C-alpha cells in the first residue's frame, strides 16, 4: 500500500469538513446526486436483467428472481448494515475532530463484515431448498430459482463489502467515489446480460453469472480505493481488531438496516406465499416486475435519503442545530416533490411500463392495476425515510428501528393477511398504500417530538 504523508493527509483529506460549512441545499444535491445516479444505474441493471429473463426465460424466470434476490440481499445487507452503523460513527467522529475513532470504526467494520457474511453463506448452502421454498419457490418456480441461487450465493460477501464501503465513502465526503462503486457492477451486468442470456443462451445461469461478475468489479474497485487513495479512513492492520464499544454501537445502529432488510425478507415470505395462494405463479411474477420498478422510479428519493445521512450526522456531531433542522426540511421538500411527480407518471403509463417486461397476456393484464395500487401513497415515502434516517444519523438506534419496522412490518404484514380474506388478490395490493399512509403519520408525529428533545444544543451556520 502506498504510504501517505501525515502532513499531506491533514492538508488534503478533510473533504468531510464541507458538510459543516457549505449551504445545505447545495450540499444535499452534492451528496444526493451521485447517490441517485448510482442507484439509477443499479436499478436500470436490475430492470434490464428482468427484461432479458422475462423475454428469454419467461414469467417463471421473473418469479425465480423475485424469490432469490431477497435471500441474497439479506446476506449482503449485513455489509450494508455494518456500513451504515459504522458510517454514523465515522460522520460524528469526523464532525467532532476525532479521526482515530473514525479509523477504528472502519477497522471494526471490516472484521464484522467478513466474519458474519461467511457464516450466512454457509447457512445458505446447507439449507438451500428449505430457504427457496420458504421465500416462495413453489411449483415450477423451484428449478429456476435453484439455478440462479447456486451461482449468486458464493459472491454475496463481495456485494456485502461493496455496500459497506459505499456507506463509508459517503460518510467521509466522497459521494462521487461511492457513485462509481455502484456504476461498476451495473455497467458490467448491462454488458454481460445480453451476451450470457441471449447470445449464449445460458438462461437463468447467464443472468446469475453476469451479476457475479458485477459484484467482483464493485468489490475490486472498493478494495483499490481504500488501499491506494488518500482518504480519511484506510485499510490499516493497526485498526483491524475488535473494540467492544465500537462493535456494540455498530451493531445497534447497523441493526436498524439489517432489521429493515430482515423485515423485507419476512414480507417477501408472506407476500410470495400469499401471492401464490391467491394468484399462482403469475401473481408472483407481477410483484417481481413491480419490485424492479420500485427501485428505478424512486432512485432520486433514495439518493436524497442517502445524501441526508452523513450531512445530518456530521452537523449533529458538530452541534450545529440550525443546519440539522434545515437539512431535514430541505430533504423533505425535495423528496416529496419528486415522489409526487413519479406517481403521476406511473398513474398514466402503467400499461406501457408493464409491456416493457413481458409479452405474456396474463402479466400484461394484471400488472397495471397492481402497479397503481402499490405506488398510490408514493408522495408520503420521503417523510417515512427521512424520519427514520434522522434518528439513525444521530445515533438513536431504537426510534430509528421502530419507525423502520412500523412501515415494513408492524402495519404491512397484518394487512397482507387480513385484506386478502375480503378482497382476494387485490387485498394484497391494497395493503401497500394503507401501510405507507399510516406509517407516514406516525413518523411525522415522532420526528417532531424527537427534534425537540434531541437538538438541545444550538449552533450557527
């Protein structure tokens, strides 16, 4: 690894200091735009992947992807959770001028990510069929899911490392580098999908191998960046050792992200089982399409949320209360406006969107109605995301966790069981907007209450 002169480091490395001085609107776009672009390209790759599978494999292939992806993402979400938890510590440490703590947090992140993801991969191999069936690989979906899962699973630690490192880069004020880490796997996948799936005719296995090479590219880019680039935290064996207090805080804060993804996995289990019961393989495939669209259409909102986290964390650590309040208001304004425009577009172009993914009549008939229902409460999404992200940014694990689980678990899961009893398959689609509206109201009340108690200090711009 190339040594970095200490004087040069102190002179050049404080990119994170801008988070305490730049105008909030400019800073939020500076952080959110690269994150949004990265999410956009990643979501485009997921959509293209689904389009090729839908066109060359069929609806069973789409259903198989909707079963396998939540399992592999649950494993890789360990890396994301460790990344978010450690990034919160790093942001606040840099805001307070404690660079040693930031470096220690990064070292602990590396150890945690490697050890935990390895265990999860082993579990995935041992309980393969049971997991796939649990997540909805029923009937003819199972063999397609097996082909995809067996290739993807060993590579998930690479995705975990990339997700962890991505959050660290944003925490130290390197949003463009974080964006590149998301662009690399997406571009690789976009190039290899048509070759492996269409040209070589590898089907589901081709889609899986294209994804694996994307993971390798992203992980390699991150490894290079932290070894050879002059950044505020680096891969340094001196700090790669467990420190109980840091592990505890990373676990508490990162547990929010892991719980969120874990809840998504539980919802996937409930959802796919109910979809299969009330609508068969076609209904599972319909949601597979909707799930891909969700990440694509909301990429600006997710990007704003990701950009918001390090800014809020840094300014809270620096005790600049006015800036913390302003970044919340700005993020809510931008995100809600964008989400409202997105829903209007989905409302009018739902049939055309469905036609991009498939030519099968059943899917073309069922997808537009389901799409409009699931996204009905889209304008309220930003409030829920920013509300829970605020408590995560300032190190308040419990309220962040509860607000996250309110939307994705406490309300949605009961509705997924109750509404189909009355409305059949449509009840499943109705559950999504009802859950989003209810959780947004709860988040608004709790955020307002939390701001009064957490911002006891006052700070100027």
